[in-house]
DNA sequence: TAGATTGTTAATCGATTAACAATC
DNA sequence: TAGATTGTTAATCGATTAACAATC
C-alpha cells in the first residue's frame, strides 16, 4: 500500500464515490454534501468526510462539495485523469461483451488489444480490434507498454494465461474466471465473480 | 443481518472459501488446512478458523478440514445446496454473455427467464431461453416465484427496471449497470462494476 | 508418543461513529 | 446574523491476530 499510509479499504470506496458523483452530475446537480452522498450509498456521512480528508480539504463549510471539482480530484487521486490501455485475453462471449461494454468509457480505461488461443477467432474483428494469437501476449504487451490486463478465459486456462501476462510485465489484473489465481506479490489482482455476490445474498434469504 | 448475529463481512468471505475448496477438489485433494487455504487466498489462517467457527466445528485437530465435507457445509450455510432460478433483464451483449457464462453451473444458480424491451430481441432465443418482453416482468416473475434477478441494461434504464423487479417481488438483485440503485431496505443488492476494481488498482500504479 | 492443526480466548489493532468547533 | 455543513478529535465499536491448550 505505497504512496502514503492510507487504508486500502478507504481506497476501495473512492471509485464508488466517483461513480455516485457522476450520477449526480448527470442529474444536473452542481453541489452535494456528505449527507446526501451517504444517503445515496448507504454509508455514514462521517465516513465519507473522513475518507476524503485523507487527501485534502475538498469541501466548503455550510455549502458542501462542488461535484465537478470533487470528481476531478478523485480522478487524479485514482490516476484515472488519463486513459489506461488494457489488454484483454479471451475473445469468447464474455470477451466480446467486455469489448462492447459501455461502462469503461470516460472512466479511465480503453481495451487496446485482444488475444485468444482459438485459431478460428484469431484475425477476426471485435469492434475495431483484431484478435491476436495468445502467442503474441508477451511481445505485444511489452511493445505497447500495457500495464493492465483482463482475463476472460475458462477457469482451466486462467492460471497459465495469468503467468504469461505477468511475464509480459502486467502489473494489475482483473480476473473474470471463477477461480483464484496465484501471482507474485508485486502484481495486483481483482476478481469479478458474480456468484460471490449472489451467494452472499442467498445467505439472507 | 438476520439468522444470527454473524458479521456480514464474514458471510462475504464464505463464497470465496467455497470457490477455493472447489479448486482444491478439482486438483484431487481430499483434505486441506486453514494454513493452506490462507496461503492460497492471502488471508490469515486464524481468520479462516474463526470465520468457520461461527457455524460449527468442521475440522479435526492434527488433520485439518475434509474438503468435500466442508464444501457441503458451506453450501448449506449459503443456501446453495439447491438451485435458485434467476431472472435476467437485458438481452444485449452482456445479457448474452451472462446466459452463456459457465461460472453459475453447480454453484447454486440457473438463469430461468430473460427479458428485454427491444422488439427486435423479443421472441429470439438465447441458449434455450426465449427472450420475453419487459412488460411481462411482473406477471412472469410472480408466477414463477423467482426471488433473484440480474440487471444487465444500460445505466439509464437500470433504475426503472429495478423498480419493476421490486414490484414483482424480487428480493435480491445483482446489478451489472455502472450506477447505484435505490431499493427498499428489504431488498438486497450487489454491484458488478469492473471499473471499481480497476480504479482501485490504478491508485497503486 | 510426537507432530500437527484445530478450537478458543485474550490482546491488539484499526475502522467507524458521535460530537462539535470552525467557518462558509 | 442564522443556518448549514465541513473539518477534526475523541470515544466506541468491531475485526483481526497472536497464542496456546485441547486433541486428533
């Protein structure tokens, strides 16, 4: 947890704040308050103020927070005031859906290259990307200086694909395969597993 | 947080334990230990033992945990020793990928019905499901007694779709749209937003 | 028996909340 | 000024970890 000593759990909430601010902005609001944000997200207003204070004083007493200003600040803090090129491995149904997903737009990420190991898929187009052979993962990623990758292959292939990505110099991985992955400690990893969320909810049903 | 007073954060880890156990089982192992699981998941062994102890004594001193037995117990605890029918709203690229996603199989969930509001899609088949009109959400879900739904529509439509689902009696919602949703407090909601995970990681890059 | 690992408590650590002065 | 909301501290609360006796 480098830069300073800010708790990782706080960092994890910032993207959620950022998403909420974007919604408020779309609704045409200019200003919000920790109370309003808390209501909207189901978080206490004290927590939101304290989280933000780790990074500076972004509000104004009596008024609240200027939405577009706070948004910009959070984007800088999270390093998404730039667009990151992302490599995607897996051009199946899930990979296709990821490429066409609108949720990346304007939030700091752009799929820049797609790989698959299926000869029938290599050379085909997805959106305006040509699917490359998985054999090219290392050379292409190194050459393009890509630092972030997504894994959207079947569970059985996820670990070997991950190993290749790590070799290629990838620093952060978003894994869509429903399996845990082993990576060197310098590499960050996040899992997207819908079943984890579903099972969490069925416990209470 | 009904049943007993077990912390929600503990419940949230159980699906991850369950997934790891499945992996160990696939590798041909019969027995594991809190230490081995902790290593694999990056969690302390003490935490794993303590989490499990909320629900009973599943291990054996000197030996560890029988994988298939612990798996069964967790499945019962999480209520996924049965298969839940799930309604999906949204038959676009993402909806298609969800229907064809292999990660639900054997983990307690089955897409039982798909809705869309696009006339061009209604009546079409995805896998062996026929896409129904979004107008039928309420009647069909009530009739089928479905309690869990997934939202895979554009952000702008997510709230109104959610309202319909709540009206239809849905109790748990998995939301794939990159937007927060307002629901009555009795309804549980989980978000799948890949950008949240990505932005969490870029902070450290 | 010796070795290993759980079950379990007590201690530590860290996160959340309550409260309010500062200030717009 | 009166009202509102932040910035900030102190108190509370809860989760994690360390440690070890129990026991397989």
